[in-house]
C-alpha cells in the first residue's frame, strides 16, 4: 500500500457545510465515516484521484452527513483524527480568540486579567519629556509596545519620495532616531 495520510479539517464542520477530505496518496478506494462513541459506520463513499494545479492527490466528499457528533475517517488501515459536526462548532474557537485579545489589552483593563501596565514608558526622543502612551495592545508576547514594522516602512517610503539630496542629507539622523526609539 502506498504512503497515505488523511487530511481533514481539525476543528470539524457545521451540519450543512460542504465536507471533504484529502489524501496524500493516489488511491481509488472506499472510505468510512465512523461515529466515535459507538464505532458504528455512519457513512461510506469512494475516494477518487484528483488533478489540480498543485499536482495529484485523492479526495472524497461526505456533505450529506448532517448529524451532529464526533467522528473519524477510515481508509484501508488508516484512521484520521477525531473531528466534530456541530451547529455551534465555531463558538469555542471564537470565544478563545476574543479572550486572547482581551488578555493582550495594555494599561488599565476592565476585565481584571492583569493590573495596570506600561503606564509610564513613553519618553520623547526630541526633548526627553514623558508622553502618555498608555493603552493599546501588547505585541509579540514580550510585554513591550512596539511601533509596527509597517509604520517604519511607511516612514521610509515618505523619505524616499522626497528629493534624493534631502533624504541623503538627513538619513543618518533619521536612522539614529529610529535606533533610539526601537532598540
């Protein structure tokens, strides 16, 4: 038997969504969808070879399986990981994403996940005075707030659009300020 892996959505599917899976091998063979709790076969079908811009692989479809539950796929002796079919499938992942964003909030938070932070970390380069930069979001899990790389790229684009003489005359001072601001 050629090497083959079952590639199915790890989260699962909502009941009326299109449901497909792929194989890393090239086989025309049968597959089974098995209910986890009872080991009962609830759906059977055929795997077919498919040609695409990415090469050849095998694929199958089981969209007519609508019953919520936990299942796995079997092809020959191979078994997929467990996946779910459920109408509320996206509720928990969305809750985790929104919760993560709440945890990344910087400054005084209403949710009580952590106390005030970064409330006195803004010092201006030009005059050394403190600037209130509290609030915003933590970045990169390092508990420091950084200007976006896109912002720096945009600054460089502005400088490059000025005359070459102006840019070359001021570039050393500009890059020294960038290095001080973003050590």
